[in-house]
C-alpha cells in the first residue's frame, strides 16, 4: 500500500472520529440543558457533571477500540501467509545442495525460520517488568491527551479543537524529533522555513475564523459596547488551553514509541550479512524482509492493544466515582445516535487512522507523520464546508491561509516521504 493512500486514510480517519465525538458531545449538552431548563428553569451545574461523565465514557470507549488492533493484525498476517509459498518451498531456492557451502546455507535458513516461529509464539513477554513499565508510561501520556481532547470537543466546535490539537502536536513532535535525533539532519534550515510558513498559514486561518463565523451568523456584535457577543467565548478559550496543553504529551509518546517499539527486527539483516550472497536468491531475501515486516507490524498492534487495555483498567475506577447523572445515563443507553456515531467513529475513524499511522511510521521517515497534522486541519475545514454549506462563509484571507498551508504540507510530504531501509 502506498504512503499517499495511507496518509489520506489516516487524515480522513481522524476527521471522522473527531466529527463523531463532537456530534455525541453536542447532543448530550443540548439534551441535558433542555431537560434542566424544563425542570427547574435554572442551570444547576449538572451539565458539567454530565459532560465529564460522558468524556470519561468516550475515552474508555476509545481505548476499548484499540483492543481490536491485535486480532485485526493477526488476521491480516494469516491472510498474507496464506497467499505466500511455504517455508519448504522457499528453502530449495538456494541452488547447489551438493556443495557444503550451500548445505550450510540451507541449514542456517531452517534455523532462522525456527527462531522466527518461536518468536511469533511469544510476541510479548508478560514476565518482563520493564515492558509493563513502558506500557504504563505510554498509557499515562495518552490518557492526558485523550481526556483533554474529548473534553475540549464538549466545549468547542470540532474545527477549533482539531486546529489547536494538530498545531500543538505538529510543533512538539517536530521539536522533539529534532532534539532526540529521530529527524534527519538534511535541509534543516529549509524545512524550518517551510514549517514556519505553515504555522503562519494556520495563524491566518484561525485569525479570520471569527470573521467568517460572524458573517455566517454564528456570532454577533454588541451594538452598545461594540464587542463580540459570544456566550461560549470562555468555554472556547478553556477548551483551547486544555486541548493545546494536553496534546503536548503526544510529543514524548511519539519519541518513546519510536525508541521502544518503533524499531524493526534485525534478524533478517544479520542473516543476509552472514549468508553467502551468491547462494541466496533475491526472491528469498525479499520474502524474509516482507515476513519480518508483517511480524513487526503484528507486534506493534499488540503493543497498542495492551496500551488500550491498560487505559481501560486505569479509567474504570473513575467511572462510578463521579456522581451519576440521570440525564447522561439515559442519553448513553437510549439515544441511538450515540451508538451509531460511536460505531462509525471507531470502524471508519479510530481503527483505520491508527493502522495507517503505524504503517506510515514503518514505511517513511518519522517526521513524515507530522504532515498528517497539517492535512487534518485542511480536511477538517473542507468537511465543515461540505457538511454545513449554508452556515459556512469563507473570506479571501482564509482561502490564502489554506493555500499557504496546503503548499507547505505538500512540500513537506514530498521531502519526508522517503522509504526506510527494510531490515
């Protein structure tokens, strides 16, 4: 699968999941507020409690969807193996079995496949304390980012949350990749100028967004004071602060993931260096590399599934500790839109996005994933224009901002889209 297709799948998956979560949060707030106004005529504060409960439920469901990655990866591995020749059909590719050197080569190949089979049966060692410690650290970083992300979607429109979150992730990940040595040292100054230009484009888009909302009737000007009348202004500021700061934990997560779980198995490279190159066919080496890539992908999906399981365990004690809201519970179990939006967000959003990002992280340079953050902002704006054509007004400077951001995203994508050496 090409990197471009994976890139579009990851970006569109993020847009779908953000839209679905925003739909759930907005429907819950409206339903709870309406019931409170009908019952008491005043705000009793239960809306905030219901929002927090729903935020934790959505984060719990988000982690639960990660547990599907391991079986999906294993089914994909079985499908790949069913379409490939067996080991017995591959070993005789080494010609000249009467030569002692070639007999040694065949013996080493058989030993290699036996080691690979043993490793596949023990993908993760549950007795390894350091492995659990790594999972806990990565889960803690993700919980902060996901809770603030879901909470921000309950207070601000999806586009505002996507803009601040992806901008924050783009900045921190790019910075930490450079500091920690994960980014390449080629054309650093040129890439810095392009990234700075992309941030200027984002600034233009965010600055002109208020003007576009006012022209479309979402905001108004107070005739007495001349100030902007926005009853949700402080909620939007709070959500931007929470989401922006919470998204910073994705930077350490990305670095630690690449350090701990992002590497490939080097057994095939060691094997190819050990074997006589003249006696090993090119098709056999390619098969070994492809099989190692599949095994490594299954391992990474297994790590993410375990992270999702740990996240569920950590969040579970907090669910009953919060005072239950009858409106929220009724909303969760009776509203079909909740479950429909949740399923669409998981099946067409979360899972395709995660699988695409994993494959991209394997096939291209690590900094190539940062272009997905820029693409998410662009496609989130396009989705708003498609879903709300009558409520969206675009001015000239916003178009200029999108053009600048798109050009910078394309340049960075072509720059970073270089295939890694397979080991």
